[in-house]
C-alpha cells in the first residue's frame, strides 16, 4: 500500500522562472545637465554696452568657468563687441560639448569583469552553511507504474508541499544535501536545487551508455561531483559542475568501475572516496584520499582489511573519518558473505593517520531466535558541522563515547538523515514495506512524525539553514 499520508496534488508546481538581474543603468535626469543658452542668446540679440575692459573681464571669467585655457596675451587691439560676443558663445558651446562628452562617454559605468574577484570579495560571496534542520526533500509515487513526484515537508512535521513531477520511468538512484543545496541523480540525469529542495533544475544529462555510480555535493555547497562508468569498462571518471551544471571539470579517474564519493572540497582541493565493485556483491571498500591538484592518491586505512569495512563517514571539515569494521562470516545461511558482530566503531584522524576505538557493537557468534545468523544494522556518521561521531546499534543511536542511547526506537533504524546536539531525524521500520520518518528532540524528548513511507518513497535528504 502506498504511504506518505496524502494523495499527491495532480497539478504540478508552477515553473520557476530564472532569476532576472536588472542591469539597466539609471544615470539620472540628463536634461538637468544641459546648458541653458536661451538667456545668453537673448542678450546677444539686444547688443552689448560694455567697455572693452569689461569685455576682457567677461572673457576671462567665462574661460575660467568652462575650463578653457588661459588666452595668450597679445598686443591690445581694439576688438569689436560683436567678435567678442561670438568668441564668448563659441567657448560656451565648447564647454557644453565637453560636459556632454564627460557625461555620456567618459563617466565611469559599472563593468562586468571576467577576472576573479579579490579574495576578500570572494570570501563575502561564499555560501553560508547553517546546521539547523529546514525541510525534508523526498519523492513519492502511488505505484511503480506512476511517475515520481517531488515534495518537501517541514522537519518539525506538517503538510507536504508539491514541487514537481518527474518524467515517467525516472527513478532516484543517488542523492545528497549540504546546506540549502540538494541534488539527486536518475540513471542519466542530474537534478539540483539551491533552495532546500523547493525547486529543481535538470543541469546535466550523461552521454549514451554512461551511468552514475555516486554523486556528492562539495562541503562548500557550491559544486556537485559525480562519478560515472560506461558499460562494463573498468574505469570511472569523476567530474564536477557548479549548481547550474556549468564549468565542468574533470577531477580524477580510477581504474575501477565502482567509485563511491564520501566527501570533497574545492577549497581544500581534495576528495575522499571508496573504491570497490559496482553492480556486484562484495569486492571490498577501499577508502582513499586524492589531491585534486596533482592527482596524488593515498590509502586512508592501509592497515585495515578493506573487506571488513561495513560503513564509513567523513566529518564536515574532512579531518575525521568514522568507520565500522565488522567480522566477515562466510558460513552461508543463504546470505553469502555477511557482516556480523562484533562491529568495531573506530575514528581515524585523517591528518596523522591515528585510529582510536569508539565502541564495540554486538558479540561474536550472535544468533537470531530462530538460530540464523544475526546481522545488526550499524550506521555511522557525525553530528552536523562537528567532529563528534555517532553510530547505531539496530534500534538505538549513540553519540560519541556516551554509553547511554541518544535515541531509542521499538523498530530497527535503517536510515539516518540528520543528527545534531538538538535533533535526530531518522527512519525506522522496514524500508521496502513500511517505515516512519521522525524528528526526535533530544532536549524535550518529544518525537514529531514527518511522514510514513514505503518502497515507493525515496528520501533525498534534510536541507539545513
């Protein structure tokens, strides 16, 4: 049965027009700068009664007012009043022309520069990322024969808001959120939102045969990196674009089909990713760091068997990595290779390479009541904007070294969207059958129900402000 509590609005959200920037200049009232010649001409028609000395004085005063050069002194001649008046009018005309030229041609106007802004200006224009939950972005469809519709809901609970309807057959395979930037990928298209999931734009479409293996928004929320593979080729290309899908840059390539981006920063010039198998079972989870400038790659957990890494996450400042190292069970039970207890939760200091153990989940040899292998759902991550790790143990969530659970549920936790000092937003239940997305207030201990979902609900993430 389809969930999400409401019937989708059959009308799509109105198309958002691109933002219009008005670059029209407003120089002011040009008429106010024009020189009024009417009085001077009237006086000329009436004739002048000044003495030659007075005329000379008038000439010099007019010359000074319009910025004309000082006349060269010559032996005095008796000059006619008419010639003097004509000269005066010529100077006024020249001065008026110079003023007009300054106003319309030489006056400094705003310019659009193709050169990068100074560092101080760029600093001011950086996207400010907050860490308070805003809305949950997600997609929902009534059945697998219907197209997905994108929605948002307040993280405090409340009615959903319809955003847009995707094309029939488009499904969400990868998603991420950082600040107000949200992104998701279908099999060959990349959609991006810069307003917390309230509107989306298709910014990129892959070439025929290409497929996304992962996407990741930069820590600055200004670019989206995506890893792609073509067919069965053992080569993955990682590129990134800005939020408009422009300025595509090739970051690095990996001679493996599976590249799973964990974190990256254009400001720090590095990316952290896991290298493994795409579209197959097993294959290990080899965590690496790459310098985007010289493409130098280093292993982050060189002393840890990559086949035992069950989950990993990177802190927002990319200084810490938390991971769960499980025990690998190959005994069968129809499960093939399985991650079983004990699960060691450890934290890596990326700069020094030091590893510290945070906790151990479960005990060796655990079985379910029916005698089958017990597999725990262990998820790791960091509190928003901090280096404080968290981890889950089936139905409980723990923060840092605290042995008391920050959140407990009657059902298994299968996806954690957001954790901070104040809030825990996660889903509990069975992902493909029936689950609840809730917001738990760590101070008041109250829980707000955000939505009820099932296999036809796809959670994109929580945008923050």
